[in-house]
């Protein structure tokens, strides 16, 4: 049920809109004509050809602003959010299945030693996200040495969700 106050506000808004429309008929007409001219390609060619039109337009924008886009992307990849998106995208592409990739990434970043051998991570022996290749479930965060020498399932590592 609508209150009287709501109905009053709605009528007042309609009044303002009607008043603006009557006072600016010429301006609105010019705006509509300009919009139609801009959309002529879309209206004449249909949806399939318009997507090609937008692809060409995007391609041209990239060509015209290549250095600017590359600089922006390089800077973005150095941010924490850029690094997180890169890591989670890489994990997904490798078949990792998880309900909470944000939580998994936080756990990954906050783990400072191997869950198998307790080795403290460094530049040479970096951390790796270990997962079961058949199920996609994460087994743990381990060092590169343990990951590359992984042959049998280690009972110390359990699959977690």
C-alpha cells in the first residue's frame, strides 16, 4: 500500500518533469536527433554487425592508446588486488576448485612456512598452492621443493574446503 506522502512526492516529481519537458522541447529534440545519428549504424546494421562495429572501435582505441593502456595494466598488476586476481585466475585455469578464493588467497599470503616440511619460504624456495589434480581440491600450501618432489600423498596434508 502506498502512503499519501509517497503519492504526493510522485505527483510533484511528475510535475517537475512535465514542466522541464515543456520548457526545453527544442533542447530535447536536438538531443534526440543527435542520439539517433550516433545510433544510425546500430539501427541499420542489426546486432551482429554492431558487435563487429564495437570491436573495431575498441581495437582502434587500443591502437591509439597502446602505451597508456600498457602502463595502466603494468601498474595495476603491481597492486595487491592485481596480484590477487592474477593468482586466483591462474589457480582456476589449473583446475583448483574452491568456494572462497578470496579466503584461500589470504591464507596463501599469510602462510610463511611449508605445511609439509616447515621450511620458511624465501626467494629461492617459494610457496606453492598444492591441489589434487583429479578432484581439484586444495591440499595445502607447500614449498616449491616439496611441490616438485610430490609423489605420494603426504598424510600430514589433508584436503580442505
